[in-house]
């Protein structure tokens, strides 16, 4: 069985979250005007903007556009098994 290399890129995604008067939250990225999202809770809006950013990164790469985020780290891992750290953000009252 051939192991393939998995390329992992980690970007900084600076976001601002605003609680909306009519309910829910919006999040926007200060350095990427195309990257914004809405959600019912803080967790929802963080998950949503993370998904939007990932989708935009794929799209920008396909269209050979510059991604306006700071690239923090790039690693190569064997795809059979690997470990990585992901940010886990939980709101507390």
C-alpha cells in the first residue's frame, strides 16, 4: 500500500464577532472582505466562518488568486496516520 503525503497549511484568520439586535451573531474577517458568516450562537458563527474561509481558500487556489491571510505553518504528513492540533473555541458565560 502506497502512502501519500498530506500537505497541511495553517492560516491565521482574524475575525470580529458581533451580537445582532435581532438575534444571532455575525462574524467577519478584517483582512478578507469576502469572508463573513452568520450563526445562532458564538460556536455556530465560528464554525461557519471557518467553513467559509476553507471554501474560499480552495476557490482562490483554483483561480490562482492571492489568499489575504497570514500563512502560519505548512507541514507534510504521511496520509496513513497523522496528528495535528486544531483550535477549539468555546464560549463561556
